[in-house]
């Protein structure tokens, strides 16, 4: 397994663990709800071991956006439901050049 593949497996495993723990603690949560997604994003931010902002010693905004985008895409594939555009854009806003 090359270095990139190894990183991807570690990243996905870490995200799956966060999702599993979140579902266990908040079983009735629905990612289509803005409040739930913001709470989940905060949980991801507090538990992530990704690239850190050296000044704040916290994950960068980019790290959290990548994880949230990954989560939302996987959730939509698994459930055949879609997350409303305003919720999706709020969590994973891509800056325009």
C-alpha cells in the first residue's frame, strides 16, 4: 500500500469512528438539520487528528471541510436521501477564485 492509500484508509477509519460514537450518543440526529450538522462539525473538529493550525493547535478549516464533505457524501449514498443545499453549502462552502 502506498503512502497516499495508507493516509486515505486512516482518514476514513478515523471518520467512521467519529460517526459511530456520535450516532451512539445522539441516535435520533438527522444530518439534514442545520443544528445537527453544526454540532457534528464541532464534534469532528474536537476529535480530529488532521493538519493543525500551529497558532491555535486546532484542525484547519480545510481539514474539517474535507471531513464534512466526505461524511455528507457517504450519508447521501447510504440513505438515498439528500442533504438540503443550504445545509450542505454551510458546511462545505467552496471559495470561488
